[in-house]
C-alpha cells in the first residue's frame, strides 16, 4: 500500500496530479479511516496499460 506522497514520488508527478487521476478514475484509492492509500499493483497496472497504448499508437 502506498500513500499519496509515495505514489507522487514513485511516478514523479505532483500531489495535484495524483488527486486528479484519483478523481477521474485513472487510479483507484482505498480509504482506511481518514487515510487514502493506493495498491502498488494498481499503479503498476496503470503504467503497463499506458505503455501498451503508446505501442499501439506507434504502429
């Protein structure tokens, strides 16, 4: 499980981008009490999906 800050650092994006992606359903948060967490595998799946989409556009 990763916090918003850890996701931002891992992906090298801002906290605002993490919040925006969460709001638009690109990444799905898990709420535990007042904490917002993300599954690391979900983050990796998003990156893999983006990589596949870029390869399709190049063909």
